[in-house]
C-alpha cells in the first residue's frame, strides 16, 4: 500500500510535466547551457547522436521508479537538522518555531520510513518533538558552544554513525517536496557509494501548511491542495537566480567515507561549512557525487533568509563573530586552503525532463562519442540492467525542447555555483565579550563561576577538562587564556574565553610544571583574577585543568557558609593533620564574594607579588601563618585579621595526585568511585608529557585532539599515540 501511494505521488507530480511549459527548464543540468551555442540544425545531426550516445553509455541513465527490483521496500531514511531555539506562546511555537515545525512536517510527510533527529538541548526542541510524534527525536549528545550553537563537525560525525540506509543533513527551515524521495530512491539504486547534494532555490512566499495528521496539505484559506499543485506553484515562484548557500546533503551507508581528512570545528548554521564539505567530497573522489539541484525538491523561504541576515547585522551579535570564525576555518584548512579548490570532474546531474527522471554526466555529456569499447563506471543494482533504450525512449525532439528551455535558467543553483567560495586569508579572531560581560551571562543563579587558566602547553588538557564539565552539565565556567595561541584555539572550540592583558610572556611549552620559574609566574595570575572576580560580586571556584571532576562539586562546596575559604589539601601522608605548612593547594579552592574573603585574598595577592616563589606558599603563609601558627585543628586555619576560616577538604572526596597512590591503580576510576571521590587532581608529577600520558592512560580523558571534539558514547578512539 505504501509503495502504491508513493508511486501515485510520483506519477501525479511527474504527470504535470508531460507538456512543455515554462518550468521544464527547471529539470535540466546547468552544464547543458554550453549546447545553446549550437544551432538546432546541428543538434538534429551528428551532435545530437553524440549527445544521446554519450549520455546513455557513460553514465547509465535511469528514468522512473518502475524499472525493476523490489519496489515495495524503501530504504530507511533519517533526516538530521539543528533547529534554532524558539519560544512558545499560548501553547504554540512563535513565528520561528512555526517555520521550523512546517519544515519538519514536510519531511515526515515524505514517507512513513522517514525519521527525524533534531540536534539541540533547548527545551523548545523537546516540546516540538512531543508535538510531532514518535518519529522525531532530540539528540543532545554532541558538542555545543557556550552560547548553545551546535558544532557542525560533531553533528556530521554523529549523523554518519546512523544505522539508516540513507542519511540527510539539512537546514532546519528547508521545506522538502516528495520528489526528493524519488531522487534518493534513484541514487539508492546505483551500485556504488554516493553523495547527493542539492542547492536550495529561494521562494518569496510559501502559502501552504500541513494539518496535524501530516497527510494533507492546506492552502491559507484552509482548502485542501494536492502535492502536484504545490510542486507547480513552487516551480513557478522559485527564484533560480537567488539560491541559498545552504545545501541539502545526503549519502548512503557505504563502505567508503565521505571525504579524506578531518573536518574543522565549524559551527552549524554560521556559513561556509556546506561548501567546504562539498569541495572535500569532490576532491577526495571516494564517492559518486550527484547534483539534484534542478529537481526543485528542497526550497528555502526567502523571508527566513532575510530574517537570518538581520540577526547578524550587529557587530556585537554572537552570530557575527561566529560567522567570522567559520570563515577563518574555511580559509585555513582543507584542499581550498592548499590551493586545490575542486572543479567537478566526475559527478552526475539528476534532472527531470517531460516527467522522466534521468541521470546525466555533469561535464562530459557532449564531448564523448559513442564508443563500444568504452565501459561505464556508474553501475545499477536491484535488478536494473543497463539498457541504452532507457534513455532513447525520450524522443529527440523532446530533449531538444528541454535543452532550449535551459536558457531560461541562471547558474546560481548549480553544484558549480555552490563551490564558488570567495575566501580571504585567515582572520584574526575575537569575541565581543570581556570578563565582566562573561560573568553576567555565565554565572549560575548563585552568582558563582568556575575559573580555569591555561596556556598553549596545556590546551588539550583544557579541552578534556571542558568536555568533562559539559558532560556533567556544568556551564558556568570561564577560561582565561595566557597567550594568543590559546585564546584563538579556545575561540574556535566555542569556549567563553578572555585574555589577561597582564599575563606573563614566554611561557614554556614543556617546562612549566611545578617548581619551575615559568610555573611560579603563571600561578600568580590565578589569585589576581580570582580577587578581581570576587570584587565584581561573584563567587569563584578556581580549578586547574588537570583536576578531573567525577561529579559536580559545587553543591557540596556551597554547603560551607560565608567567610570560609574551602581548599584542597596537598598532604600525601594518609594519616595525621592535612593542614600542615605549605599543604594548601591553590589549584582547587572555592571562595565567596564576601568582605572577609576579599580582604584575605588581597593580602595573598600582595604577598605573592613580591615573593620569588609561586602563589601557593603565599596562600598558606598568609592564611594559616608561617609555620602554621593560625592552625586551629587538623583541617582548619583562621586568618586573624579578617577572621576568615580556611577549610581543608576531605582527601577521600578531594584527593591530590599523591594520595593513596590512586593514579597508580589498575582502574583509577573504579578505585576513586570506591573511595567516594568528587574530584581527582593530576598533580604530584613532574613534566607536561608525563602528566598528559598518565591521565590519558588512566581513561580519565574526555577529548579527541585529532578530531577536535569531545569523546561521546558513540565516539571512542585510541588516543595514546597522540601524546607519544
């Protein structure tokens, strides 16, 4: 029954094209334009023979769905998109939500075999999925920036893990018409791995909607309208000279990857990534590329494009600097950056001419002569033998009409146009936020932030730390970059990062561990920034990036009241006091924005500024007194001038790197779980490389530096070799 309905849909859509009309040209590949310089009389002679022979013999033309094989079975199809968050009013989505809802409904209406995955974590997406039914799910298990923008490279990697036979990645406002299903079915019958792409002609107005059942289209006045009439309206109203740079991308689950190399960390919906991927797919030549742009099966409402442009017109808009970072990545990586921008050499165009779906060679359709010794390399499967007659049943005169009508179209919606990317040199990146503005948007309801400070030498460890916090749903962290390299890297990785203008220069890459001069200079930045944030009215949890979080410690740390500074103990002896001299670890402590804490931190910063040592001895000597004279018991000190209490945390919950030899255990995570660890500090080890290797080998590592994405349950890889 389902197959019959699809066949009827395809026939009704195609039947409207039997007569020559103004929209026939919409179904012709743009490369045929080169034929227009030939006179019709020449086309009727030898050139026309060459055309028919070359097209049919070199690419294996295919028309219609009733050409053999099991038509009752349609491959599983999953459509992936990352909708923009929206709001609800009166139980219904706002205008942005309605546009995206209409788009998703058009996808679901294609066939019962279609499922939809929406990438995002905003509550509006879960509400939308609930409205649309069980075939729509929300997936939050990818990477996002601190403002909630999904990472395209992570989205694409997750999509490629799908078990569906066919996967589609699409912009969330794109409306799909049934002939996209026909196109995908045609591609599915090709006996090789393929990658289908379609540009999106714009349309000024789309006055139709789908009723809640998802089976019937309605006009604005509520009257029913058939899909063939909608297709006819779209062909008439769409603007072929104004195609969005957004692309529909689809592929089959095959044996070869989509492209060689690694995709940079583009942000979804911020431009450049679609064209970049298309260029890499073409350059890699792993898959057969199919251009389905002229089927008019994917359309993008023009008013949405104008709305999007308005949202990034301001220099302070997050989207503006996000677009710049995507531009930077596109100009810095891949075959385009290396001067190898692809000129398509092997691709097909899927066109419709007088109701017939036909594959044609995108470039060589005229220049090749029929030569029986030449084989074709585009095989067909599922009982579809290759017959020259499959194309020749299109009468010569009909094809001539199609070729003549192609003159109506421009070239703005072709695959070639999608590759026309005017990149400048890589940009110097920045974001519109400073420390104070970050605090305003990042702090949690208790006005608390987590502060990390890192340089280029620990950027991978920074990302592992960030990925762990993302996994724990800790979003109130900020990062201070000690150098320009780290700042640029953190921007590309979507972190809330700012530069410290007073950070020390010449930070050693491999020689900045505990005890070195570099370490002493760097640590003094931490206490100074903590004091600055406290004075702005925010509580601070300072965490070094080599601290692994098993659970979020903030709930526990907030249980300590005001005028108490809570710090990790660096004592390694398993028995005895944990607040002995110089055993306060300034790499993990929680401080409240209250007068006593601020006054005490001012004393610490002043002491450290004139000390030849790191800030850590200054913390203990100021707060607990030299030699520990301010100790009141085995885990507390009281600073006498401010009456600030210093609480040394239970080492079973907050162990340092030497406590109980945890890092030497066969299963570090299991040993810590048995102990009840909240965090585990990767200190008491000398050397950056040894520190990294110890943490990676332990399994307490959350970042893939090669792919530049966090490790997820669907993505695990061997990382040890990266640090050798």
